[in-house]
C-alpha cells in the first residue's frame, strides 16, 4: 500500500476535535457554575454574587465559542481563524428561511402569549424602550456567541458522519444538558423554569436551525440571528405555548425537508472553508 497525499476541503480539523470541544465547553461552564452550587458562600465572598451581568456568567455562556477558538488554534494555528470567521459573511440564504427567522419566530412568541392571555409585546419599563434596546444589543453578545461552537464547529464535524437530523438532535440534547447547572442557581432566570420543557425546547430549536444552517452553506450568521430572536426582550413570555408551537413546526419542517435532513448529501461539513489536509488513500 502506498500513501497518496491529496487535499480535501474543510478537513484540516479532525473529527476527533469534537471531544476536545465538548470537554472544554463543559469544563468552563460546569466548573464556574459548579463553584457557586457547591460552595455558594465562599464563591460569593471571593468572586461576588453571580448574576446575569457577572463576568463569570458571560464566560460560562461563551464557553462553546471559547472552546471553538481553542480547537481552531490547536489544529490550524492563527491561520485558521480568519477563514473560520468568514462564515459570518455567508449571508445568502433562501428568502423563506430569512422570513422564518425575522418574521415567523416573533409571531410564535406573540401567538403563545395571546393563547395564555398575555400581551402582544413584552411590557416596557417606565423608562421606555431605551433600556430594552440596550438589553437587546447586550443579548447579541450572549447567546448568539455560542453559535461559534454549536454551529461553527460541532455541527460540521457531526455531519461528516451522520445525517443532519441526527446531528441536530445530538446538538440540541448537548445544548440542553449544558444548561443544567444554571437551574440550580437562584440568582438566574433559569431557577424559575422547569428543566424538561426547556430541554425539549433546546432539542426542537437545534433541529429547526439545522436546515437553515445547511441551506446557507454552513453560515454562522443566520444561526446567530436565529438565536438572537429567541432571547429578544421585546417578545412576550409565551411559555409553554411557544415550545408547543415550535415542536409542531419542527415536525413540519423536518417532513418538508426530509430529502436533505435524512441524508448527508449537501450537508455543510467544513469548519474552515477552503482548508486542506493530507489524508491517506490506498493506491494499488
């Protein structure tokens, strides 16, 4: 057997990098939050009370992105960062998916709120819309940053070996499980939520964003906008109806896109666009 070296786009980062990505992601988040769960008084006295504005909360939220860039550096050095970030510029997406993110998702929250007798939009504070706008842009620097990891690294690596539907389900379950420690913190919003519906919601959302991600050729931009809509402070509290509606919508989306969701053909598998790697090929 002779080894023939040839290049294959997007495979300079080995699939085994997924293990490193997950270990770093969970180590940061569970480690930081775990200190506040296991030794709350010591943690509060040493680092301050944990809250949505605490630096540790931001770091715990950003851990998938931190893990993504660590993996990129380990496998490709600094040279891989710029082409990876170029996936933020992949803005071309079918109009239907753009409308789904920009128009349909808000309507889901409005509908869920109205079903439970709530308002069309979240009530504004006495100061008006200004503070809400500030929160909206702060949210852009929270949840959407996670997508550098979930869709930037994890989804392409998984889709090398399985159909998008299974990749979406695995990411959704991982995403939900990753949030678990936050439900034991009384100082965060998660403490007032039930974990099981939240977990189901995470799996549902990961499945929903999968065909958008693939139709946009592995874009990180559109999953970020998708994530941003989910935490938009202008949308009203629609739980549990938003989850119920989205579960039904996810079923329709999977069925409608069954031709691409259950096959790896056309799935985005590049972490670093245009990267090359030498892989062995048997030559007689």
